[in-house]
C-alpha cells in the first residue's frame, strides 16, 4: 500500500527540509534564498558539518501552506548546483 505525502499532512504545517551540499560558504545563503522565494519568513538555519568536513547539512523549518509548496521547494533546493541531496 502506497501512502501519498498529501494524505499524511494537514496544512498549514511545520515542515523541515534537510539539505546536504558541498561545504561552501554560499550554501546556507543559496538555501535560504530559495526558501524565501516560496515561504517568506525569518529563518535561522541549523548547519552541521560532515565528519570529514567535505559536506554540510542545512536544516530549515518552514510553515507550509499547501502540498505544491512542499514539492516545489524539494525540486528547487535539489537544483542548487552544490546541493547533493534534499530530505
């Protein structure tokens, strides 16, 4: 049985994106820039380096208002050149 993300969420809802990318100084700014386009707000991203320091994970929590917003952000965050994965 396949469960749809849309069926699991009630909007508005708090939704956290975890973005993994190369450990470049611009990673956080690029992530916040994309998030601001679709969910304007005042964000304080959490940043954690990988054990070897080659990658950083950036976690940002938004208040999502509809499923299309959630899906668009997944797609656009994944399109950032230095991003390797979005969870």
